């Protein structure tokens, strides 16, 4: 899977001040720690953000007014399969850390699609088949395991004539 858990914090920091945020900038939340120690990075739809780094002897908490202008849709894929064409990501939430010596991560991404749920799910199922990724389908929900062994589900729900959906990827 690309989007390597998921947007490395340094990439987000490098994006600071890269111009005005787009109106449809996704909300992004990354938590790699336990709330006191680690790194928390957030961005809002208006492009503002916050970086917090904590640990022994370190407590940095910065507001950043012009934080990100990322192409989340262009950077996201699961084993080479992207979202249905024209889909827009509205939120990304990454929660990663270590428990009992094992890495754990949960990535949740909300999106909208210009197609109806069944059409978008059909298209993505066909794309996974082309890449040799085995999935199961229940209604308009796709589920599988990527080449790294991480479980994923992609849910499509009606939103008028189009769809809104959620991608959930879990490791550990």
C-alpha cells in the first residue's frame, strides 16, 4: 500500500506555506503517540493546522495558519488501485503507535464520489481484479488485504445521485 502511514509527518511539515489552501482541502489528523509523547499533526478545511511534538524534555505545540495544500486523491492508492475517478477526499485520520512491541495503525479516509455507490464499487472491484488483489464484496462494501498484509474496507453509501464513502485500513 502506498500513502505510507500515511502521510509522513515531515512531508506535511514541508508543505507549510505552499500557497493558499484550496476550498476543498481535506481535514487531516495524524496521531503517532499516546497524547503526551509522540507527534500529532492536524489540518483543517481552511488550510490552517497544528503540530504538536512531545516527549521527555520536549513540548512543542505550534499553530500554522497556512499549513497544507496536498493532492491526497493523487497520492492515495491500495496496491495500485486509486479511488473512483473524480472522487474527492474530505478527511484523513491516521492513528499509529506501538502496543506490546507491535506496530499498530488505523487509517480512516472519508471521500465523495461522482458515481452512484454500486457503480463506484463495481469500478473499484474491477480495478482490484486487474491488479490481482482479492476482495470480498457485501453490497457496496469492498474488503480485502493488501500486499503488506494490512486489512482494508471501502464502504460506499448513497449521497443523492452520487456516493460518499469511507476507506478504513488497519495494521496490527
